[in-house]
């Protein structure tokens, strides 16, 4: 243990080097965990609403299938289409499809990258780690993958380290992560840790910036409301009334007088049958009611507003977290597409870009990583496309692809015929323009007719 601690201090620059005396030694404070990161992660465990919202996004992000593409002929040199690594998903998908159809690229369903993504740890499946990484990114704004290597140095897996367990990130002159996790505490080389993060606009070189950190006040307020409500119903919060006794008898023990009055009250008014009875008390007794009015405090409205604000920060439609107060079939159907388009797709692109930048070069530099489109096919859109009469502007296979079906070889190149009465391009105006005008009528014999 002493040697491990000695190596850690030396790696951090806190011991004299062979070349000279001790130089800048203390860790830079800005590279330490953000204040409150551990509390935000703990709130995920204790706050049911935050967990529901974050899990809705994280589960959807961990589900899509990943794909790997490579050159079909690696020996042939040439410049790949830059769209293949574009950050625009639609543009990249189109380029990958064209390159695969032309034979330039080939998909590898059993590539080593896919095996790592599906089984990075001997005890946990890849989906669980992908969800955990997304939870860290959504809450704290960063995720750390501690790589595991074999004897040859090849990456064989990784472990997801909680962000607050990474006590220091690499600094100039100290390319190490200082990690204190489970039974390990020491320095880890920068090359053995993948650090994915949302760049902090105030200091991009600092730790990550997550939505959970920005919701600290809202989470604290919602938790305070819940605790106050629990205390009110569990312990009563405050007494319902306060009875004051003023005895005019000289030398009377007030404690005994109060206890005697309380005993008589309980004897006379115990049980539901005593409801509505009139109590005749001796003179000198005063009553002051104390009542907590949750309606006047508007705690329910305030809590609902906070919950809606948290949900909106993660782009989660209300239908997907059980709020059906203003929903119908159309909104419920489009909620899944809204989540995938505005919440899941940007996060999938976040992971793809970081994997392509950091992980792919460690496993297979020539591989191109991509994922299946997480957006589902909308029922209303499919219904309209399948029931709308086709036009000659598009082929049948092009319309099949819009609906979500594979092209039919029997329909290759075929188009719909023009509708009756329509001219070129199925345009009624062009049909009337191209039609032969009626010859002028001879009105010479119509004069004098009534």
C-alpha cells in the first residue's frame, strides 16, 4: 500500500523527480469533481420523479442496435466520402446506404467493436453499462470508461466509474486520472480512461456540464415539499389546536390542572360517537386553532410546475411518464416519435461521435460506427402514405421506402399512370393548357332569335 501511495504521489507530481527539485505539486482545484455531483446522483436514487424522467431517456438510448462498416477492399487506396462520418444522421445514413449498395463498404455484424459494446464487463451486459453511462451524462454531464486490456495491450472491456469517484482529471504535466473507486485508490494513465462529456461553455477544459447540475434548486424544492407533506401526515406537523388554561386559584399546580382538564376531555369526547357534542369547560380556558392549509400554500401546483420543468428539460412528453390529462390517441402516438427525435437521437449522436473519436482508433482505426435510427414509424404518416393515390412523380419503390418497407424488385422503375383527365405531370392546369381549344361557333344565323 505504501508503494502504491508513493507511485500515486509521484504520478501527481507531488514528489521530487530525478531531474530536479519539486515543482508545481498541488492538484488544480478546477479539475476536481464538481460540487454537488454526488448529491445529484444520490437524488436519482431517492427522487422518484427524477428517476422516472431520466430512466425514460436512458432506457431508450441504450436500446438501438449499433453497426460497423469497413471498406470492402482494404488494399485499394482512395478517399472515402466525407459524408460517411458526418454529424448529420440523415446525410450519413444516405451515404452509408449508397456506399454499401455500390460495394465500396461492407457491414460487419460480428466486429470486435460490437462485441465490446454488447459485453464490456464479465458481470454486466452492455445495455446496462450504456444506460448507466447515459444516466451519468444526463445528470452530471460526463462519463468515465476505465478500459481493461489483455496482456498484449488490446482493449477487452471497460468499467463505468461514477464521476464523483474521479478526484482529478489530467492536467498539464500530469497525464493521469486520480480515481478512488471500490478497493482502488491511485493514479490511472490517461490512455486507460475514456472521458466523454458535455463541454462546459465557461471552461471547456473543465469537468462536464449536465442538466442535473442545473436543476439543483428545483430538485431541492420538490424534495422539501415532499418532506413537509410527509411530516404533516405522519406526525401531524403542528397541533390542530392549542388549549390554554388560566387558573385563578392561588397556589394551584398548573400542570395538574392541565392534565385533569385533558383527562376529562378525552373521557367525554373519545370515539366517533362524540362528534358534534358541546363541551362545557370551566372559565379561564381559551382555544386557538392551528391549521396547515396546503391549498393556500399551493404546494400541489408548485410541485406539478417543478415536475413539468424537470420533464421538459429532458424533452420527455407527458404521455410517456403517465400524464394523460390532456392526451388523445394522436398525441400518445406521436409522443414516442417526439422522444426519439428530440431526446434519443441527439444523445445517440453524442455517443457515436465520442466512440468514433476515442474508442474506434483503439480497436480498429478503419471502422465506421453507426446506429439504427431510433425514431419509430408514425402510424398517421404511414396511413396517409398508404391511402393516398400514387402519382407518376415517384416510383412505387420510393413510396414503399417512405412507408418503411423494403423495395420490391418486381416494381423496380415502375410509376403510377396519370390520372384520368390529367396531363403531363398529373397537373390539371397543364392538362387544360395542353387541351385543344374548342373551335369558335358561327353565330351568324343566331341573330334575331329570342
